[in-house]
C-alpha cells in the first residue's frame, strides 16, 4: 500500500513538473535552412507541438534596407554553418537597447557545436542573427530626436555585424516572428536550434515572389 502511495506521489510530481515546463509539452524547435546562395539564402521555421511558424524566407542581395551581402557571400564561398545553436541574448559590447529578442530586434542564435564552428570562427562571429529591414521599433522608445534615429539604426546594425552573421527577413515576417515569440515566452535555453543545408531550388520555388503582369493602360 505504501509503494502504491509513493507511485501516485511520484506520478503527480512528474505531471506537475511537465506542466511547469512548456517545452516538455510542446517540443520547441528552431530550424534554419541555408542554401549557400546569395539570391535565395534560405528560410526559418519555429515549431511547437501546438503551433508552427513555417518557412520565413531570408532575403537575398538587392533587398532594400539593412542586409549583410558580405556574410551571404561568405556562406556561398566557405559553406553553410551547419550545426547546433542556442538562443542568445545581446552581448554587453553591442550596447543593445533591449536585453532579449522582441519584435523589431534581432533573434540571435549562438553556435555551440557542428561543422560550421570553423567557418563562423574564421569570421570571428558567435553565430547568426535574424533581423528585419531596420530597428526603428526599438529606437523609437529610447531615441528622442527623430533626426538621430537613422544614425542609431546604422550603429546597431554595425554592432550586430561585428559579432553575428545577419540573416535578413521582411518587416512583415519580423512582425509574425515577434508575435509568435511574445505569445509563447518559452525560456530561451529550452529551444532546440539547428542549422542545416537546403536545396536552392526548393527555397527559390517557395520564396521567389510571384510574377505579376501589368495590365495595359
């Protein structure tokens, strides 16, 4: 009878711990797929057991706004930084206006193991960072002078480039990513993150904007 009682207590304890750990229930995972091409670099997916944000496309050279074409060229020439990553906070050296990822900021993924360590290490980078067209949503809260926002926007991007490999998404997708992130509030150390190689034709087929024909005037 005592053994049965202990078994019930242990079972309830396990259920209680699982309910306190959302990742244990949702299997949170981030997958970065990279092609090694500068025109269609890849895509991003975030998945839990209850909801998914799939195939957020990275923008290639020629996109308006902030974009690190040099980093994309490095991937094309030196290979995709495949391996395991973890969600990371901004470094103190970056002097970032917010302590963690939020809409309009940068989602930093620090590499912890895999073949891509050598590639990123050669560039003196900690990992990759997913960002939008600009960082205006962050700066509007801390920069009082509207004339100085562009200056600080450039400064933030320069600091980001120094420590991370930037991967650009559209501002619309940044809004989706920011909303997804805020909704779940999963502890950053409990996301499973990996970067893998993707087939260029698969990414291009999905991410290439549809051709629209203008009607005659």
